[in-house]
């Protein structure tokens, strides 16, 4: 694919654009602009019908596992009211978290709430182009600054959305632009899906060995070693590491020879701190400064929202944590967990474990993920804001297996997590490239040839 620059441009309300492009209102790009239900139906357990709010929107799809289930009668009523998106519609979050945007591709029985706008492009506009245009930072900044309600909960009305100016290249050029940018999105999403699968593999092994104790139970049940090894994909050497009975502990029944440790016995616990914001020289190019918003949806933080300079690091050197540390959010949004892959610092809402052994890293990460509800309960001290202090966090009980078994688990899972990190880094590079060329494509500073036979 080749790109070429264009020089014949005209002035518009959106700045200079190619002379053969137009600017129209969003309503003129659509055959339908609506939103979802303005009332929230009652939840119906085990129903196969779903309703989505903004919190259920992922990067490029509705997260069905978090959606509320509703009755068939409520679902049918909302379908008749136009609250069900069609494949090819563009969904745009207009209340609360504003600007989540993707082309809808799902075929499940899902309707949406009023916090989500449904945009159905007309024949002159391509869905993927429109999605990319609305995802452009310049467009989002324009929308938010010009139309946000200004209330504590940012909100757009359908009337606001109708008036948003939209560039209009030819449909052929729109499709080329949409396809180029969507290729980046597809590769990033593929990496995300592979990483979810890889983490699931590690979690399955973790659960079998350290939650369900499958090898121990199989031995206790008298299952022949050959059968256990075949079923659990063990070698006899690994099977021999596991005991054949349980003992009582603070955590209930655990395998004989294993113990219960507090988190602080696995390594040093460091509570983060924010360098002085009055010193701008403390922030800029440097090591990651991890905050809770950086901890969502990934194992590692490869693109932190902020970094600390060497001066900032030196101002609180004891708050630096090494690669392989496990960070756990403990205030407000409690129970988010990530692993550091380079020296980092965190803010005061995060407690970090610096493991005594690198073989603890993956095990502790999965243990901390397993304890999300326990952390939440410990942080619920009767105040409005959840808060689990460092002392309470450090004393949480965690199962300590035989180190030989823990070492073998690490040998199996560390390569999996290394692959996850590589894919996260690749996705970050792709995201940066996409975000660099997106505004240039949307302004026409870079043009894509239409009808190029050498694609």
C-alpha cells in the first residue's frame, strides 16, 4: 500500500481538508441515530437475553459476561423500541465514559441502555471509516469541549450528536481509510484474545494445583499413578512432588507439608507514593508511574499514562520496585493486579510485592487475582471509599506450597507470561503507529490511492 500527500486543500470549520472532500453534520451521514432504553429492566437470572450499559463496552464489542440478563418480554419490547443494534452499526458511549466507539458485529440477543448511541451509516458513509473518525482524538476533543453537559457525569444528547461535523471523502476512499486503520485494530484485538487464552491456560494449571488440589485428591482416591499422569498430563516425577493427604489450616484443608504464609513473608511490601506535583521536572521521560487506570485489562503496564524522571525517582528512591513485582490496587478500585516488567513506581493507592524469588512472581500474580473478593471485603470498613491499608494487605494469608512444586509451576508458566508481555508490547507499537497516522488520514494530510491495483 502506498500513500501520497495532497496539496489542493480548502479551509473548513475542521481546518484544511482536500478540495474534493466535504464536511457534513453527523445526522446527514446516518440513516438512523438513536439511543437505547431510558429505563432499566428488572434483572432475570439465567435468561438468554441481555441489556448493555457503558460499563459493558469493551474495545470492539459488548462484553456479554458483564451484561445484565433481562426477560424475553422486556427484550422484545426494547427491540420494538429500536434499542437493538444491527451488525454494521457504530456504537458510541455518550454518558459517563464518553467516546468508546466500535462497529457492532455481534449477533446475540442484546439491547442497549440510553448511555449508548446507535449510529447507522447511510449509503454515503462506511461504518469503519465513521468509527475511526469518531475515535480520532481531535474529534473526541471537539465533541467533549463543545457538547459535554459539564455535570459530574459527562453526558451527550442525541441533539448534540446530530450537529457534530464529519468529513466526507468519497465512499471508496472512506473504505480504504477504514480498512487500513481497522487492520491495526484487528491485529491488536487478536493479540488481546491470544493473551486472554494464554493467561487462561496458566490460570487453569494454577487452579488445578493450588486451588482444587487435583493431584492430591487423585492420590487420596487411590487412582493409579499412570492414570493420574495421563489425565493431568504429568510426569511421574512431578506427581511424586505432591503429597497424598490434607491437613487443617487457617485456609481450610491444604496438602500436607504446605504452609500458610502472610503476603509479607513472600517478599517486601511497598506502598506507593506520588512525587511532588509542584516539581514538573519530576515527571516526563523515565520509568513507569503506575496508577489504577493503568491496571485495567492487561497483565503488564506497557503504556503508563505517566512516567517519572530520574530526578523524580531519586526524590523517593525507596519507592522504586523492580521488574517482576506484583502491584495490587488497594484504595477505591480494589483488587486490580499487574506485574511490572521494568523498574517502576506507583501512587499511594497501590501496594506492591517484591518477591523473594523470581519463581514467586506468576504464582503471586494469580493468587492476588484469586483474592479480589477477599481484598474487597477487607477494604469495606464502613467508609464510602474502599481502603485496604498496607498493614492489612501484608497480613493476608496465602498458601505456600512446597518450593519444588512452586519452581516447577514457574518453569511452566513464565514462558507463557513472557509471550503475553511480547504481545502487549507489539500491540502498544501498533497502537502508537495507528494513532500517529489516524489524524493525518482523517485530515487528508496523507491520502490513500483509490483503485490502486498494486495493493
